[in-house]
C-alpha cells in the first residue's frame, strides 16, 4: 500500500508545474520505476512542453479569441490529467495523450 501512495504522490507532483514534472522524474528514478507514476509524468511533461511551444505561436496571433480558446483548452486537459492522477486512474489525455506516451516512453 505504501508504494501505491508514493506513486500517487509522484503523479500529482508531476502536474503542479514544469518544475514539478522534473521533480517527479527524479522521484520515480528508483530501481523499481512505478508505471502509474511514469504514465502521469509523461502526460504532464508533454502537456507543459506543448503549452510553452504552442503558446509562443498563439501569442503572436494577437487575437483575444484564439488566446482564450488556447488557455481554456489547455486548462481542460490539465484538469483531466490531474483528476486522473488524484483518482488513481491511467487515462490518456484526449487528442494528445497517446502521442505523449510514445514520445516520452523512456521516462
């Protein structure tokens, strides 16, 4: 039971910030990596990196509508992933979750 609680904590930390994702990677670097924590680390890291990459270009659109839609979409994805970590479920993020799992498969 202790191992499950630690993996839940690691998964939750991964969603806090980009720095939280990096901290979670180090928290999960034991000899026995936890698959649940690794799953959520990949989801959160992909979400944060894509936010910064896409946000840079959305900012140049100079459109209140495009910027608002981007932030709302990102926030919904973040809530979806974070709630999955809180509930102990491995649900990939809609549209991008499977891509993040394959992109960061070494984590």
